[in-house]
C-alpha cells in the first residue's frame, strides 16, 4: 500500500533526518503468512542518517522503531532495517 509506505517514509524523514531513504513493501512475499492475515505489512527500510553516527546496530534499530511509533502496532507486521551513518554509505 502506497499510503503506508508514504507514512513510514514521512515518520523516518521527520524523526531521523534521512539523507537517503528507501522503503520497500515486501508484503506480497508473505501472502498467507499467519502474521499477515491481520492486514499489516512486511517492509524493508534502507536509511542513511547522521543520527546513526557512533550508534551500535541495535541502537539504530531502536531509533527506527521509535521514529515509527504507533505504525509498528497498526500498519507494520515485520520490518527489515538497513540503517547506516553517512560515512558507511557505499
């Protein structure tokens, strides 16, 4: 759903000042999955932000979850995260 992707993108951009941000809907890969039956989606996020400088990977993931707020309960069933600081961006 494009609207969900845009909501995810807006939250991450606003909260984490992303220099690069890609949001991909992978829900179609999980059709029939028990967790997908409630209508929430599976997404992949690649985000590059100066906010992540000096942060461990787990802290970066927590920052992404925090930025998404209630979307994690209402719209997102599963989230794959690739979070990098600018100097780590290939």
